[in-house]
C-alpha cells in the first residue's frame, strides 16, 4: 500500500457528525500534525436540512445561527401557554451555513483532505482499520464511521422499538408582517393526530418569513401528498395566512430506536452520529449531542487516552424506550402527555430533562406530572421483552 493511502484518522461520512468531529479536531493545536481524511460521495453545500437545539452555553456556531429565540409557545387542544426560556435559548442553524463554516476552517490546514467517493466497507486489520472505497483502499489508525446505513435498522431485534420521525417544512414568506420574531411555536398539536404523534412547529426568521414544519412520529410514512395537505390546511386555518410564497421546502426521515447501538466497534473502528446513538430516540434532536461527542473524542485524542465512546445513562435510555413504546402503540396520547408536562413544569426543567441533565428526583417530578396509564402499559410491554 502506498504511503499516500495512510492516515492517522479517517472519517467516513462528511455529514453533520463527520464534519463536527473534523472541526473539533481542527481546534486542537496538539492534534494539528494528524493526517485526517474525510470520505463522502458528496461534498455537501447548500441547505439540505435545518438543525435546532437549545442550550445555556455558547458554541462555536453562534455566529452563523439563522436565528435564536428566548420565548416559546406550546399549543394543544387542552393547553396553551407562552414560556420564557432564560437562561436557555432555542437556536436554529441551517446546513448551508454550517457546511461553509467548517469547510472554510478545514481549508486552512493541509492536515485535512477530502475524498469524494462511496465507502463500501470498513474493516478491522491487525493494528489498524481499512476503508474500502470505489476509488481505492485507505488505512488509518482510527476510523470514525458516521454513515447512516438504512439496512442496519431493518434488522433490529423485535425486543426494541423502531419508529420514524418524518417531516416536511415550508420556508414561507407573507406579503404583510405577520410573525412574532421573538417567539417560536415549538409544538402545535391541534392538527388531527390519527393515532400518531403529529404536530407543527413555527420558527419565525423575520416578521414576514418563517419555517413552518409538519412532523410525524410513526412506524410508517404518509402518502407524499398528505404532508402538503396538512401544511396547507394548517397555514390557512390555524395560522390564518392566505397569501404567501414558498421560498424553500425541506423534508426528511430520521429513524428513532431504543436499540443500544455499539459505538466501540473494534480496536480501531468507532461509530458516531445516528449510528452511534447520538439522535435522542424520543425527540429526534441530535445536533448538540453530536457536537458534545465530537469534543469528547477530540479531548481523548489530545490526551492520548483510549477512545471510549459513551451512550446515555441507563435511566434515560429506559425513559426513551417507554416513550417510543407509547408512540408506537398509542401515538395520539402523546399530545395529552406533553400538554400536562408543559402545564405542570417549568420549561427550564423540561429542557434540562430532555438534555439528560436532571437528577432522579427531578425525573420523578416530571413523571408524576403526566398521565400515568400510558406509561404503566409500556412498563409492562418492556418487562415482557
């Protein structure tokens, strides 16, 4: 094998997880001499997705945020309220801005190289890993694999839940000022649930422009036209907007499962991103988890410590499993569960809980504030498995 096919680190997949890891490595002066290869069939640019997250902390990406908000509105058939998020804020980051930001950072050093190719296989060898691509074979001391291989999910053991988060959104513009730029509508459950988890959120960018997105959690996808039908009815009947222009559309599918993905595949191969369990099963939020994971990996490499990638604590994995079971079995009940959770708890505690930063006592406070019967049924189901 030629020397130019040897690297210290190979990152398989240059989506969010792979790029965030590359960025975290580039920020470490002690790692500046590492030879890093990113491999992906496409060098991503443009806006193919939007990431949202909440945090109290600053991030390196705050300067490229599309918007951040300090107010949140929750709406359902039984409860409506506005919340002040401080000390948190809710942040929106468009992929075109993240891609441009990170690729520009990586271009400042010769340590990082990009190969536009499809990764066929990643294999463990004696003392190193090999990445087989359509353009040759490359080896590295460590390979971080972020590829989302759909086939890996179809074989999930029936003991575990698997549902899909699927969505379609319009970036729309109205002719007259309409939106409150300081407040997001995080959940609006007033649309027909149809025994699924269905809601719309509204993220205002200006008084005349907002991302309006219809989201479903269910085992199966909808017919193509149904996403547009729900969005158009929501905009007309619940937002009361009749005259608008669609500037962009976005759609996606995120597999959500309580399957305990293996992260440390072998001595030299590691899983990151969704395949590394960074997408929280009960919400689908992943960006902040991926960034924290990237920082942890960079710190371990800087300290020359063995790579040991972590999963969520067992109790949070169990909570996610309960919610997934409810979504799969009786998705329509989630509206009532979330209504009571938002009605009976401070929003800061809810965010802390969803970020997996709460104490057991705080977890119990939230659990006692929501309808118990759906959880008892799910506890029974999980116990059977």
